[in-house]
């Protein structure tokens, strides 16, 4: 899983590979630049950090359509040296910058998360950040602010399940409404049976999902 630096994620079982979100690291520098007059931004530590991180994203944009194995190979050959240089550069400044300053906090965030920020180099299937997930839950976050709370814990759980199913369907190139109709029409047909094997055919990534449920949009 790819996440920000929330400590609880790092306490998950070792079988779960936790990868750091490079976008969160970049965002801390971006917030600094926004607080500085535009004419004074060039040449600052925050500006340089964003440029270095930008090189990594440039590589990702060039390999996004390649296979996981190809992405892994390119990352090791091109991204790893850039990421190594980024951390060496931060190390060279860490002792000379006030840790309580905003730039000090930005630098220390990356240094403290180094192990996790490097994990996307381990496998071509691991994303460089969790921006896709954040985009998918934005609609839920917006709604949550509007209605402020769910009436009951069961309502909150039901809401979370529905949003999870819907966004997973979208991520797998399905139209949520048609997909949910298919699921709700199929389950009753097997209700009296003892086997639940049919459920795997209803998962959003199943090859047995009907064509009429599929969107013309590409998968995430």
C-alpha cells in the first residue's frame, strides 16, 4: 500500500509492503514556495527540491504505459540514481538547517520517510504516490463535509462499503451503476445455493463482468 507518513501504517504486518507517497513529500516544499513572493522562489531549497522530485515524475510519465517489469527496470536504471542524489543532497543540509523551521520540517519529512519513499523502486506495480486514491475518495470527503456525520455507526460502515465498491469499479474501468445492477441481480440467483464460488466472478476485476458494465474510459 502507498500512503503518507502516518506511523500506524508502518506498524502493519511485514507481509504488507508500505510505500511512501512522494507527492506528500513534494507538497511540503510546494507549500513553502506558495508562502514566498514568486520573484524570490528561484534558487531556494524548496525550489531545488521540487525540481529534483520533478525529474522522478518525468520518468514516471514516460513509462506509465509500459509493463510492470519494464517500469521496474527503468526505475532502477534512471530513477534510483536521482532519488539517491536527492537524499544525499538533503543529508548535506540537515545539520545546517533549523529543524523547527518549515524547510527543516520538509527536509526531515523526506529523510525520515526515506525507507518508504524508496519502496516504489522495488516493484513496477507500486505507484510513486497515492494520488489516484486521493482523487477517488475526494467525492466522499466533499460529501462528508457537507453532511458532517453519518447518523449511526452502521450507516458509516454502509457508506464506506458502497464508496469502496463504487470507486473500485471505476478503477477497473466499469460503470458503477450498471455494475451494481449486475451484482444485485446476480446474487439472488445463487441465494439458495451453498457455494459462494460465484462471488469471485462478481469482483470488479473479473473477466466475467458483462460488457455492458464496462466504461469506455481507461482503467486507473
